């Protein structure tokens, strides 16, 4: 079952942000919409079909954009991530394969999914883990039983999910646990997700327990770690130390 765990690269979204959390539960503010299209140049944000793109180019009003979200529950994957607790592989937006859905080949129930971000003006090497969940709903991607073509996704319908505050993500940096081989190169590239080994996933969950210590999520964080280690036959007492690119 090794390397069935997933780390997702998420576009920055401050929709639904609070004093402590980043967002990922609503429509982005105007300044973030502008940043995502003109500075970050995220693929989906740049597409004419994107509702935020239409608003930025003054084809629809802010009121219409917000009404779209209220009606549909999202205007993009990120805007509903911490509401639906679902991460999708998406589809190809450009080139000869435009419109084709992407698949997730190697995940499984009981594996870990983590959501990561880079804040505006920050560097890739400081990529933060802002949420994670145990996968209990998984579709590889392709045609469903009713003939509808659906991108691959992983989701969580149980209580085994954690959202981290901005302060907590200071101690949850993706590249502390992951590396592109034996290198200090912290470069993600174009893919939307990467596979993690069971040991890497356990290391992250162990750190999640530490950052949630003294909070209302402390017990849940420990329960998730215990569940994962039991399901993947990992001894909690001998989880190795992380050796990601930022540590080399």
C-alpha cells in the first residue's frame, strides 16, 4: 500500500478566511483574484470559463460572482475545499488534450491526502500544509456508471480531517518531508498532486499531533495518527525523522 498517499498543490484562495485560517471556503477577495491571474497566473484562474476571470475582466459583477458561489457551492475546486473536503485531479485546460479529465491511479481508502499552498509573495520552498484528511471516498477518474465523465478525486466524509491555522502551518512545511530525490531543489512543476510514501505521511501526521497539542483538535489529531499507523502497519514509536529537501 506504499505511495498511495497524496499531496495536492492548491491555488491560493482566501475565500471564507477568518482571523486565524487562510480560507478555502468561499470566493477570493478582489486583491487575491487579481494576484492569482496577473502574478501567480494559475492555470484555471486564467481560463475564460473561470467565473473569477469573467469578473476580473468585468464581464460579470461581484454580486453575480457571489451569487454563483451561493447557488453552486463553489466557483472553483479551491473555493469549496474545506466545505466539501474533496480534492480533484481536474482536467487539461490547454493544448491538444484540452478538456480531457485527469486521473488518480494509485490512491486507496484509508490513505492520507494533504492540501498545500504557497502564500502570495512567498517562495515554493516554504510551501505550507493547511489541511489533511483520511481518504474514505475515491474515484480514479473516467466514466461513471451513468456515462458521465468525471475527473479523479479523493474525499473525506468522516471526522478524520484537520484544518490548520496560519500560525500552525509555520511548523508544517511540505518540503521538510518531501524531496525530488537526494537534492535541496524545492520545485513542484506542473502536476497537481504528488504521491507520498506511508512513512512520509506518518511523519506529517506525527507533526500534526505536535502542532495541535493544547487545542480542541489534539485528541482528533492523535486518533488520526493511530488509525493511519494501524491501517498501514507502521510502528508509531519508531517513525523516522523527516528528510525533505529543506532539511538536506
